[in-house]
C-alpha cells in the first residue's frame, strides 16, 4: 500500500512545476460555481472540516479532521491540521495497560497541512493534499463515567508518539464562492510507533474522506 503514497507524492509534486504560472493564468478569469461565477482573488484563506472513514488495528475507525491556512495565488494552501478518532477502539486484553479493565485506544495526529489545487476556478477540479507531523496514541477508560466503582482519575495510559505522513487526492466542487465540497482518498503512513499492540502497520491505512471547505477562495 505504501507504493500508493509514492504515486500520490510524485503526481502532486510534479503538479507544482506550474506554480509560477499562476498569476498569468488567473488574470481575467472568474471562479465558476454551481450557481454563478465570481471575481478571482489573488490570495485568501480557508478552513476545512473532514470526516474520514478508515481502520486502525483492523477495526473500523471514524476520524474528524480540521485544517486551514493561507491560500496563495489560487493554487497553494499552507496551514495546520489536527484530527482524532471518535469511536470506540477496544484494546485487546493482552495489551491493556490496566489488566482486567476494558480500555480503548485514542488516535490523534497534528501537523503541517498543504494543498495544491489544479484549476481552482473551475466548478470541478483536483486537489492534492499532504499532512505531515506527529501522531499520538493512548489507552483510556472510555466508559469511566458509567461505572459506579471507577478509578479516581481517567488519565491516559501508554502514551506513544510517532511520525505521520498522509498524502491524498480530492475531487473538489465549488458549491458557492465561499464553500467547496471535496470527497477524496488518502493513505496514512506511520513511522516509529512503540505502543502496546499497535505497530506501524496497524496504524497505517487507507482513508476515504468527505470534506467541506469555507473561506475566501
């Protein structure tokens, strides 16, 4: 599966060769949307919220991601990203940091977010996305509040940091001047995990994403 990462990176960075032509291409153009055309901005900014359907340790994992930043010359986003799992990921009993207790894994990643947009002014166009940064897993008592005889605290256990790179591609649609819808695919690649029961391969995997973007495009 890591071959897919190389393919996405090669295609994405090859597209960057046209970055210097941006200003000339955008002069006199309009941003086309589903409903009407709008004047072009040289630069702006936007934020995005994404729901990601993936797997961790062979279990279905739902992740919510938020990212945003400075959108330069209708082509390039430079910003920050953060995401985390939202559903229960049970820790196998043999890897539990508290023997005899049912614990859950939490997965978090955060870091630099970049996007390169091809044909941003067209109603439908391609976006190449790359997140690089740190990841974190912990074990915790997800249902602590339901217990009558629970521990006095709910501190995370078995904290584990590692490096994450997640390239992806989106098919983006300009809905309004200020909103875009971007379904896509990405591949999360983890390096250096030392968590109990979670190897690099257990944490790496494909993700199918639904993203909404809001801002000044």
